[in-house]
C-alpha cells in the first residue's frame, strides 16, 4: 500500500538551503521594493537596534481577551464576508499580534474593510516540521484570491491566508458590492452547428 505525505512536509528535503548572506540580501531587496528606503530603514532599526518585531500597524500593547476574539460565524464556502476594520481586528489580538495562536500578518492589514468570498473552511492542517502531523483548527476560513505575496521576506510560495471568523463579518446578499455580482442579464446563447 502506497503512503504519501503533504508536499509541504517534503520542502526541506526537496530544496536547497540559501546561504545566509544571500537570504539577507534578497530580503533587503524585497523590502526596498515593497516599502522603499524609509520603510525598510524603519524595519531594520526596529529589528536590529531596538530588538522589536516590526509589524505595521503595531498590535495592541496588552492582551485584549473579549467575546469578539472567539466569535463563531459558522461560515461556509461561497458565503460573502467583509474583513473587519483595523480597530475591530486589533481588539481580538493579544500582545504578540495573535488570536488564539494565529498571527494577523502585516500583509493582511490593507484588506480591512474589503469584501471576499469564503473558499473553504479550515478544519485541519498538516505541519511542515513533522510529516504526518495533523492539527485541528477552529473557526478559521480561507478567502478566494487572498494569498501571501511574500512582501519583505522574498517568499514565492503564495500560501493562502488563514482568517479567523472573529476577523470577519457576514455580508447579507443585498449588501454585496456590485463589482462582485454576476450580471443578471447575462444570457447564454446556444448556437446551432453549421452544416
């Protein structure tokens, strides 16, 4: 009987380690392209000089455990959602910028206030560090077309973002923005074959 693992479990074995210097230079180039000289300088200062983690915008300074941090919507594939405002999301994060262990990545902030459609629920994930290690997740979804672009770190994997339901709100069908709707007057025309 053949057994197989998730491809991400094989990434370490199927890839070659970049020399540390090249990795740093590549990350510097990516940061300069994404954030410019001033933004990159601020990130470098916070990382190397003040020993802080550069996250834009900064997460809350202290844990804010409230009911909205564990909100359950029971979202299903195909449903439309709106990503909450920065203020609403920050109220669900702890001092490290995480909600129940899942971080809100800096690249996700620009999506605040935008609408998207649920691609699927995430019930379990396979960990890369140890093959065949599966862990359960709760109240988490993936949204169509929203994936990590690796800005600032130079990663090309394009992984989907994980969205906690507490970071989203359901959008009633009457409120879905016109750009997302299929044209109602679109008619499929059947053509007779030519002889």
